[in-house]
């Protein structure tokens, strides 16, 4: 699937937004409307190697479990998460958060998500509206992220450690 990119302007310094995003346990707070049942895959949820597993609540999704791990961290402007999902975890995912300073002390946050389906059936499932659905869900997640950082409103549940 072609990459899905969403962006938003947040009225907060880039370092503050970056520090919030660097803690993977925080991600459930702004994505729990479509990513559910979050569990951390290691005790330390901050920085390189932090990982989580969750369910993607997409319509018609029979194989909903997915996971992500922070693979690259460039303070304070870039976080790269790699993951897998779908049947047998065979669909690779790549998510990139890019933060850039904007006028008046604001921060532009851009999130790009790309999937790499391995089989024809995976590509077929994605072609049936996954791109539009993901764009809508990620736009809502960015609005919730802004609400949480700017006014501490709209927080979802915080994630727990798997098995804990």
C-alpha cells in the first residue's frame, strides 16, 4: 500500500511533544479508538527497543493482532517504529513520526504509515478500503494527540505490561 501521511500543528515545544511520543505507553491514549487491547512487550516503554502489541479494530479484520517496536530514535525530531500484523504477522509495517519546529513555538507532527503485504490475499484485503480507513483513524489520532498535549483532555487508558 502507498504510504498514508497525516500531520498536525501542536501548540507546544518540539522537545515536549517528542518526549511524550518517545514513551510508547502513551500511544494507547491517543490511538485507542482503533488500536485496542494494548500490552507492552518489555518493561521499559521509553526509547529505542520499546515495543507493544495491540488489536487493530478495522472492519472485517479477522487477524487483528499487530505489534510495533521503536527501531530508530533521533532526538528530538524523528521516531521510526517497525512492526508486523495480519495473518501470521506476515504484513510488515513502518511508521515514522517526524517533528519540526514551526512559528510561535509550535510543533508540526507528521506521521507516515506504510504497510508491505506479502501475499496476493493480503494485498487484496488492503485494496478494499484500508488506505482511506487508516487515514481517517490516524487523522483522529493526531487530533487526540494535540488535545492531550495542549490541554490534557481526551486521554484514553494507559497501556500495561503483557502478562503483568
